[in-house]
């Protein structure tokens, strides 16, 4: 799975795309609240279901973004740990710190520099 080009690209691009989708979901939720502002005056003590429904969808999207980001982080830490070029040059720690502190962007940079930039290199299979 570490050498599969689809999964490498997915885990490099998915965190950034999911954050973009999270922002779109947030903005659509805010615009929906603004659009229905006149309807909120009719409710005395309970919030309208439109707000609660929008919050539910927003929290689901947040949960999916967290899962995708953690999956990408684990995938690329394992990929970097098994990359023999990084162990020879002592760059492994630098890449792992970049993954942790620049989550999403770090994986994209690693994918461009270490995977797309060096297409004939592959990570050894597990167990070797």
C-alpha cells in the first residue's frame, strides 16, 4: 500500500481538499443562518431545527477531516520511516517534524519532493 500511487496521492491531497470542503460547509452554514434570520424571531425558547441540522452536518464534516488528517499523518510517517534515502541523509526527523507541525502541507511537500521528484525509488515492503 505504501508504493501505491493512488494512496500516496490521496493521502497527500485529501487533507487540503477536506479542509477546503470544511470551509465551504462552514460558510454555507453561516449563509443559511443569515438567510433565515427573519424566521428566528418566531421561536421563543427553542432554536430552530435548521440550526441544529446544520450543526450536525458541520460536526460530521469536522470528524471526517480529523480522520483523514490522522490517516494521512500515519501513512506518511510510516512511508518516511521506511524510505532508505531519508535514513542515509538523516532527514527522517526533519520530515516527521514537518508532518506534525505542518499537517497537510508537510505531506504534500513530501509527496512532491520525495515521491514525485524521485519516481524510480520505492519504499521496501514491510518485513524487510
